[in-house]
């Protein structure tokens, strides 16, 4: 498993003057984007194929992490087939896609930190989903976005 190190960036407001003499304000908002390719999932077979169960589980995980769901959409590709789903968050989004025939899940958690640092909440949500699927070979990436 390879996870890139976290480097915390802070919000910066930069006021510059354009060539035409107008003041421009640039605001950098740090965000944390956690991306996982979960190979060899040893658990969560029911979540990989049951749209309602996966959506309910994800909504509860979002709430437990202290994030705010503002909408969701989950789609089944048929009985026993994979599910694709997303939960839109006030802080950004959670998206995942399952391939039960390959014991494979892709996972994407992104939070911005406009008014407060949400990175610990993103980490909590990501960890909960990882534990649900128990991948044998997770490929994880951490992107600090500004």
C-alpha cells in the first residue's frame, strides 16, 4: 500500500492589482482528495451488489464522520451486478463504484476546507469505507488541493 504524505496548506487570500488597475482577490482553499483502488476486497459482498444497502451504509458513514449529505444517487447495473453511487456533500463529495465479479471497488472522497479543516472527517469516512470492504491490495492516493 502506498499513501502519499499529507502536507497541510492554509487558506490564503491574495490581493493583487491587474494590469488595468483593478484589484483581484484570489482565495486558495485547501481541500483533501482521497482516492482508492481497492483490489481483492474480502468483505462487503452485499454492499457491492445491493444498491439500497450501499446507499444506506454510505449515508450513515457520512453522518458518523461529521460531514453533511445534501443529495445522493445510486444505480445498480442489475441483480448481482455492480453499483455506482455518489453522495453530494456540503463539503464536496463521496463517489464509489463496485465490480463484485472482480472484488474491486473504486473510492473517491473529496472535501474542501473553506470555513474549517475537514481533512480529519474525510480520513474518518475513507477509513470506514476501507474497513467495510477490507481490500487485500489497496492502492491509495492523497491529493492536497488548493
